[in-house]
C-alpha cells in the first residue's frame, strides 16, 4: 500500500470512529457516563403522612444496588450518625438518552411529628453529605407552601430556575414546594434533568417537592404516553387512579388538602373518565378546610389561541361543585388570577373557585399574553421570573404572587371559618 493510501485508510478509520462515537452518544447505547458513584439528585417528597414519614429519592451509577438511608433526630449532644437508624431503599434502573442509572427510594416511617431529622443516603460505604428535614408538627394551622410555574429553560442552563427557587425559599421559608408542570423543556432528554436537579441542589434535599406533570415532560420522543423520567425521578403518593399513579394524587398538610392532576390525559383516553371519577370522590371525601388543586394546562387561560377547552370541560364542573378554593395552573407563563367562579359564572368572594396561573420560574416568556374577561389580575412577567406563596392560617389563605426580587404583584385573601 502506498503511503498515500495508508494515509487515506487512516483518515477513513478516524472518521468512522468519530461517527460511531457520535451515534453511540445520540442513541444512548454508550456506556454509562462517569457519574460519581456517590449518590446525587437527592429529592424529598411524601408518599404517606407528612407528620410521620418522608420519602427520599436519589440516583447512582447503574452498578450500585445497595440502597440505604441513615437517619436520626437532630440532638445537640449526640453527633450524627451516633444512635441513627437504617432504612433500606428500593432500586430501579432508568434508561435515558445519556445511558442507564439506578434510582433509589426509601420511605422513613414512624418518625416523630415536628422534629428535625438528619440523614444521609448511600450504599454503606459511599455516603452523601448529611442533610436535614423537618416532619410536620401536629395541629399545624399555620404554614407556607410555594408553587412555581414552568421552570423550563431552553438550554441546559437552569440558572434562572435556581435563582428563583433560592430567592423564594429564603424569603418565604416554605414547608414544601410544588412545581405546576413543565419543570424541564424536554422530559425525554436527560441533559435537561441533569440541569434541573443541579439547579435545585441545596434545596431539594431538605424540602419536599410535590410536582405536577406538564406537556414538556410528556414523551413525544417515545411511543409510550407515560412520562417515564418524571415518574422515575420523583416518588409520589400512589393514591390516584390506576394507570395514572403518581401523576394524579392527593395529600394533606395542616388543614389543607392538595390535589395534583394530569392535564395531559386526552378525552379519548380510557384514563380520562377514571381521573374525573377519582377527582369527584377525592374532593367529596376530604374533611380538610382548604382544597387546593394543581394541574398544568389552564382552563382559564391568558395566551392567544390556546383555550384548553378539553381541560375546562373535564375538571371545572367537578372543581366548582365540590368547592375547590384555589386551582393553580402553569403552561401560559403568565401571572393571572380569575374572579371567583361557580357553575362557570363569576360569583362573590369566597363563594367560588379562584383559578390562578403561577407565572414562570424558568427563562421562557411569551409575547402574546393578555388579560381576558375572567381575569381580575393579570401580568406578563417578561422582566423577571415569579413564584406564588400560599400562606395558610387558621381562618384565611393568603395567595401572594411575587417577582423573584420580592416585589408583590398580586395578593389575594380567601377567608373561611371552620
Ligand atoms: Fe411551559
Ligand atoms: Fe406547558
């Protein structure tokens, strides 16, 4: 072979290797990325009673199957992990476009209400840092929760979401947080989740996160409707209808009942009716003073040509008949609050359901938002991201929408005696 031909052959070989590497990376069949073998993506949630349990989810590289949580009440005279207990987690393998990894989750039970606990997760050899959480105190009448509208960012830089999250948590000191869908821009792209979890570091390990699924978590890249990455990476109550477990669920905190729905279920899906029936039963059954319902697509919208009539027909009659106090949506990246509505009509304060769109906590904004006739308050947050604080006291719920810098956009009070 001439020198020229050897050079040509080498060039072809190099090109083939390069192409192969790129293809392997794209199709996700390359070997697992080099994550630390120590746990990361640690996130708290509740799958049972917030006063006596907490659920911890984390991930490791796919070769780690040992799954442990070490935990103990925080005591000044007893440095952790002395006197701690051990709980075992369950492990499942999640396939992603960046490779496989193991998701671990463990529910700590028989905790004492109103107590600060320290914990760490790991395999018995490699442990995470030590974090803390606080169980719900008995007879909690007064607390704050923070709800975030779409945290999605178009790139893998979730700086805006991180800044909004940190500002809200520092200012409001909530007991837990809720994301109203579109946490990420493409829920089938693990790069987005890497960025989302990285942005939540330092918060998600200590505050339960109870998310609703949005259209951007829905897997348009896969044949399957179920948002596998969302379902795997959050551990949520399994009290919803079968087929929609952990996408549709409810939980109680203090005197409030929180319901999370999946507004991506189309009316031609057999799951549609199931969700409606479940919602009816769930709202009828609760004896809690406050009923707060969260789902992604707004029945009362702010964006041009995006009415979500299917969602309105599916949920609104049930919500209004069963006296939901407040409905919180995302999707439109607007800050909007309706007049109280009952039977589709505007009614007096505290007599109907108020629908809220929770702004945006990520970088995406829309230029075609406007104040519709049902909106008592409207703002297009192009200048800054926003969040919504829900401040519960014995007889009132204050709903406060703020810009990231703390400027109050809208404050609304719902009063209710027992
Ligand atoms: Fe969105
Ligand atoms: Fe959306």
